[in-house]
């Protein structure tokens, strides 16, 4: 059985671009794609069991089966996830072919080394992006740039359901009434009351 696995993480990406490469690789090897598995609009950080990859492809893998995907990152974006998937595929004695990376990953040491190297590189790249984002936010904050959602529908005090009862809430607090009782009086749950007090009183 030859599977074509396609995954795009956003609406702006087109899985047809991946399909062209997968079809071409299969044709060059004299294979016919028996079944396509598509995860459309699904991030590679989502667990395989929650994707069609884990629901429709992996449980049906048999010895000698082939999985063709555009690149290894289509299987997953985390080191542990990629390694776990490849281990499972190897145990099933199936093989993964990638179009862009030109990998042939089966039950061999090369597959383990390549998968580890790819996963490690991807993990480092994500960590660096995260660090650069944090540094940029810290710099903007130091420059006096106001971060976060601008005042609007969800942050404007006047839009809050308790805004017109703020004097009542403040008065009850001053009198030592418990928040649980205040929440009952103003007819909201305790968490809503707590957030209102912290943000607006």
C-alpha cells in the first residue's frame, strides 16, 4: 500500500502543491498512490492521534507499506513527536519517503540519525524564534510601547456587565461582605467578580 500524506497548517497554504511533489516521486519510482491522507488546517504540533495521520493512516500500516510526504516536518514539528512516529513506522516495517528532503526512512540506522538531526534542528529553530520574540517584546516595552489588546469591547470598563454596579460592589467590599455573597447579590459567578475587582476596582 502506498500512502500520500498531505498536511497544511493554515488556510493560506495549498495542499495541492504538496500533492504535485508526492505524485511525481511516486511516478518516478513506478508506484501508484493507493490512498491520500489529508490534514487540512492542522498544525504539526497537534498530536498524531488527533489528526487523520493517526486516525486513518498509522493504524492501518502493514509491512512493506510506503508513506510519501512533502517533507519530514509534515509528520510533526516536535523532536519527540517525529522520533515517536518514525519508531512506530519502523516497527511496522514500513518506509517514509520525503520529496523535498529526499529522505528514505525505514528500519535502518540512517533513518534514526536523520530523524534525530531534523527534529533537533527544528526544535532549536523554534526555541530561537521564541527567544527573538521575547526579546522584541521586551525592547518594545522598554521603549514605552503599550503591549497587548487595545482598549475596546473586551477591555473597556464600561462594557463590563458589572460596570454599573461598581459602587455597590465597592461598598459591599468596604463593609466586609464576602465575595461569595457579593457574587450572589450582583448575580454573577465568583470568577467574574474576582476579575472585575482585580481589573477595575
